[in-house]
C-alpha cells in the first residue's frame, strides 16, 4: 500500500479550550498489517466531551491520559481494508478506539463489528454507540425512573441527553430538558416529545425548575455540572437520584472545578448522587442495543447527528461541543466509504 | 406552681458564629399543665451542630426554622414534674425536643420515656440518642460496610463520629478517624480502638489518607464537608459509598457553602453520595438501641459526654462544637434531678 495517513497527534496539554496548536497534524505512509492486525480506513470519528479529559495529565482518571506525540484518542467507525486477523475480513465495518486519523491499526481488541444495514454509520457513534449506552444504563440502572416521576436532564440536546429524555418518556415519566438556545429547546419539545425544555441561555434555570417541577425532581441526569447542578439541587423530590455523567461546563476550566454548593440538599431530600461509567455496562451492551434498535425502528426514539466534513477541521469542530454549536451527536466525516 | 423558667429565645438570625446577643435570656413563671399536657423539668440539654441550621431562614430544610422570639429548639432530657396526660406520670424521665430552657410543656407528641437505670441521662442525648441513631443507621443502612473494608469518618471524636467508627470496628472494618488535635486522635486510637487517627490540624489530610488507605476508601461518613470531603474524594475505592451526615465546617459560613470540587471522582470510582436523615429511622430505633445497649454493656462501645454546667452558658458552650473544644457529646447540665 502506498496510501497516506493523516493524523492529529497531541503536541501539548491544552490549557482551557483546545486550540489547533495543541496538536501536530502529521502524515505518514500506511503500512501493511502485522500478523494478527487489521488496517481500518476510518470513515467517521466521534467527538465526545470526555476527550477533553483524556488530554489532561490526570493520574486519577479511569484511563491513562493521551501521551504527548500520541495520536489523539477517539472512538470511530471504519471499514477493514487489510486483515491478518481471522476475526475480521476486508469490507467489515468496525467500531472502536481508532483515533483522530484516517487509518488505524488494530489487533482486534476492543474492536466490534457494526452492520451498516441497521442504521447509518454515524448512529453507531451516537444513539447506538457509547453515548446511547451511557444514556440507557445511566438512566435505567442508576436513575431508576418510575412511571409518573419527573426526570430532568441537562445537555438535553446532546448525544447522551437526547437519548436519556426519550427513554424517560418511553418509561412514562414527565421529562424536562435543559439546553442552550431556542432552536434546541424547540427540537426537544416538538421533535423528541419532551414535556418542557428550559433554555439556560435565556431563562433563570432555578425559577424555571421550580415552575415546571412542582412535585420536585425525582431523577436528574447531569451532563453539565456547575450552576445547573446547583439549581437542580434546590428542587429535589424526596429520595431523588442524581446520575453524574459528566460536567461539560467545567472541562475547559483553568481554575478548579466548581463543586455543587447545594450538595447538602442530599440530606434534606434523602437523595443520592452516583457516577456512571459506561464501560462497566459493555458486557450488557446487546440488551441496550436491541431495546434501542427496536425503539429506533418503531420511531419512538429519534436520533440526530451533526456531521462535519474533514479530518483537518478536528480542533475547531471539537470546540463546538463546548460552545454548544452542535445540533445532535457531533461526528467528523473522514471518508465516504 | 410559682417556679421560674429561664429560657433562651432567638432574638435575631445569627450571621456566622453564634453570639450571646443573638438570643434573649428570659424568665417567666411556670404555669400548670393544660389538659393533656405535662410539665417537664429539664435536666440536660443536647447541643448539636444541626441547631445552627435551625437558626437560619431556610425554607428548603427538613424542619421550619426557629422563629424569632421562639425558645431555641433543642433535644433535652428531663423529669415530668406535673402531668395531665395519662401516658406520663410525675417522676418519669423523658427525652424530646424540649428547648433551651429549664421547664417545658408538652402534649406528649414526640416525647419518649428513658430509663435512667440503663445509662446516665446524658448518654440518652448521645450514643443512645439522636447522634447514636444517626451513626448506626447512616453507617449500616447507607454506608453498608463489609468486613475488611476501609471506613473513614470525619468529626471522629464527636458524638456521631465516635459511634460510627466503633460500630465499623465491631463490623470488622479497618477504621480511620479524622479529628482535630493530638488528644482527640490519641483517644480514638487508644480508647476507642480506631486503627488510625489523622489530625487535620497538624497533618496534610490528603497525604495521610493516601498513606493510611492504600486500598482506597470504601465508606466515608462525612460530618464536616469542606476540604476534608474533597481530600477523601481523591482516594475513593471502586464502588465507594459516601454518607453525607453534615458539614460542620460550613455551618457558620457567611459565604456560600463550599461544594466538593472533586465530586467528579464519583464517576471514576462509580461511587455514590447519599444523605442521611435520622428521623426516617425513628420507627426502627429499638433495633439500634438494643444493639448499642448490648455493645455498651459488654464494653465494645464506649461513650463520652462533655457535660458543661449552667443553662446561662448556652451561647458560649454551643460555640465549642465549632471550635472543636468539646471532648465527646456536648451536653448542657441544667439541673441535678
């Protein structure tokens, strides 16, 4: 093969928002697979808030940080173009931690096949991928919503939040989404069937929660942290469950994370706050994917991907997650097929 | 009756630490009980950190605030000196929310009899009272410690913390207490059998926790909040349980509560943080009291009360809870018998 692989390698640990100069954009020739390896041509790369954390020097995280001069870590889907691994044939579509690049080598570990006849490939990075599994297990296993309860989700128009809210509706809950901007809020109510959407950019979130959750908040699925988490804590129902999934409002901080000042509300409400780590549920992925596949097929679950073309746009496109410019699951399109 | 009742009534909502001028010290004649009432002569008054919260104008709490010009709310034990209630006879010893005063009227609601032959009366305000029940149910029901696990408790020499640590030892756990000062730390290890005590006034708590909890912290029982909670969050074991009981470091704040900046560790550790409200467990009080009574009798559970004489010292004595000057359960002695 004499094909060129373009790659984004981490040049330095970003301070605050990611800049193009935090990466080196490299090109190198694609080599043949070694024994046991496959070469994957990457088609779509998932851009996830968690990637921001992987860029930091943090010894206490669930994964080692991306090393300086290493290809930036990312989930992607692609097509096997060369294989010396008996489990994967040329032409197979696969999903895994393939990195921000055009071609990836893999020994097959952590690589799973996806069937492009079931859904467009970007959906396997969103609703039928890591964000969807996070939503499914985080909400159902940790949030434990019961029909008639009030479920609030932040980052509600994002890849995880939109699935959380829709599953909560399927389970018979009253669902309040918090998102930024009138367009996203309209989308949540008119397209996804949320009961209420609160626009944190133009509304007083605390006042809106008190208005729209008169019986209190039974389940809160938190993707954002910061002031919105504190607002929710003022309106917990008795025995509320808070699912801590992420804190995108805090990931670009150059100062310490803002902890929830109102956390003592956990005492008054007898409430719990628990973290969710999607990897724990990968052994049960089929259970979630079959349920969500069914809901997708029947139209009960809708999915939206924001596909941006061009590997070379990576640092700027990634930043859309933090400004909230993306509409739906943010995906980088690298190649047609 | 022509007896005088001295009372502390809330004069104004304290800002920061409680001052004597936040109260009016009143005297009035004790009247006869109305139909259905008893008159209780108060012998010992419990001084608890929660009382600081009751002085604030907080609509979201589990109890209404003490009103301006109302007798300051407090748990106390006393002796019935007059009764027009068939459930209580003159001479009965009783425990309830009787207030910071010498005599209280009660219709019997929330009043329970105690047997002074079982333990000295101040013990019914500590280990065999609300603090002991908080420790018992908070640790066992929410913390769910298993033999061999590492349990950390803050405010460890206090009325709740000392019981938490001792029950954790009885359950076969490794127990690390955090307290202020060498004397308290020595008491925890030498008298109460804690494995380790960390003196937060002279040690780096984070470093000490990392040293003394090499396998991580499985259960943390938090009475203090603030920086110590943040330190614990850096060393959680997988699936750790944090019991939020209180945050004495924050109760006198004139600025907002310091939320736990490291709360995203809940994700990495798949940990939970849950509040405990002792009142929920009052229907099961007998279960706890019989267990703790047995441990007291057999010497497995030790109890220490810091008894200060004189109702009139109330505002200054109360402040000892926040400076950490008390040694054991802080109790105000009002009368001999």
